[in-house]
C-alpha cells in the first residue's frame, strides 16, 4: 500500500543568476512499512529530499503526499504540528537539550504540545533503547551511542507514521553504528513504521528493503532487495 508519494519535486537555492538546483523533478513512491535507504555522493540532494519529505525544508515546486495528505497545502502552524506528530526526524548530531535528562529529552515533543505523556509508551521505549537505568542522566553523562538512542526515543515518542534518519550513524563507531541500525529496524518492525534513511555507508544501505541512488538532484537508480527475515 502506497504511503508516501513525491511528485515532480524541485528545490532551487539562491537568486536568479546564482542558483543551485538541489532537486530536479523527483518523482517516487514508498509503501507503508518499507525501509528505504537513500544513497549518493555529498551534495547529490539526498538530505534535501529527506528534509522536504519531513516538512523541514520547503520545495520550490512539486508535491509531497504522506498517507494521502498534501504536506505543503497546510498552513505554517499546521505544518509545525504535523512535523512534531507525524514525522520522526533523526540526525547525525543528537541535538539534545543539555539541561534536560533522558526522560525529559525523550518526552519533549509531547510537552511542547502540552499533552499528557503516555507512560506505557515511554517505558516501552526506554526498554527498547536500553535506557531504563539512564533515565535521570544528562546528555553529558552519556556515551555517543546512548545520546543517539535518546534522539531516537524523542523521534519515536509521538508514535510517528514515518521515521526519517539523516546519517544517524555518521558520528558513531562501527559497533554503535550496527546497534543503532538494529534499533531502527526493531522500531520499524514493532511500531509498523515507514523508514527512510540517508547514508554514505553501503553496508547500512544493504540492510534496507530498497535503495534509492540520488545524483545531481535526481533519483538515478531504484533497487529493491530480497532480504532474509
């Protein structure tokens, strides 16, 4: 079942006479529950594509539909709420609030909406991420891998329909990279999420159901894989 559809997406930066085309008429669709890796050289447009899908950046033209909803037909206020509640964003750098502990960082999206924290979901996430005994620790008391787990928990707290990960293992060593990938795949399976992940690491890309190769702002290759389950 189609969950994400991108139609004729373009993104141009700069003013006339000094413009850079980051995305050039990209069209694609992703099925619900699919794990898609997006690869390409630096500056190819892969992160721009991910950010526009997630409502973080605004397209110059084209459409993005997520679960049938036209993402950019919304007002700025509704788009901000959409980002918090429907999209889980994970970056290479954890962007944790240094004065908040593990639980406070994870529940921040809920608190920003002035909603009640689902304690059952919080405990489930702490168990999934192996952070039960770190709940009161501040970010500077955690390892890099543990900080990235907190960032994943924060992205998952709202039970988003789609997870978007931009080089989530880029600042981690090999052992922690494999562990973070395992957690993302386990989250995708447990919560039946759609996962799109930007990576330079070919070994990580090979774990996905599908690999999109981006070059010069275009999707130049689309490969589906048959993986052991």
